[in-house]
């Protein structure tokens, strides 16, 4: 599942989920890049954050952590 926000909603949503983002102007007036945090959050059915995985940690590590969470019930 992904979150999606309007430009007006984005600052509050980013703050609520502790996500960093910043538009970085490019070399021309119409170019830019976006700096942003990268990772995956895993929530339980009650909406509690149970797991954060950094970008690049790999599918195997994520799968193992999810298996542990499922085994806990």
C-alpha cells in the first residue's frame, strides 16, 4: 500500500511518518531532483509500526523479519 497526498497535504503527512524530502533546484530553470528518505515501514493491523527496513538491506533480510513478526502473532 502506498500513501498519496496533495501538495498541500504533503508536509503534514511527511512529518507524521517522519519522512524527509527536499526539492533541489537543477542547473536549468525547469530541472530539479528530489532528496528523500528511502526505506520500508511495516505496520500491523492495528496501525502500529512494527518494522523499518533501510533501503538496500535486501529482500532476504526483510522476509526474515516479516516471518519473525508473523510468528509472534
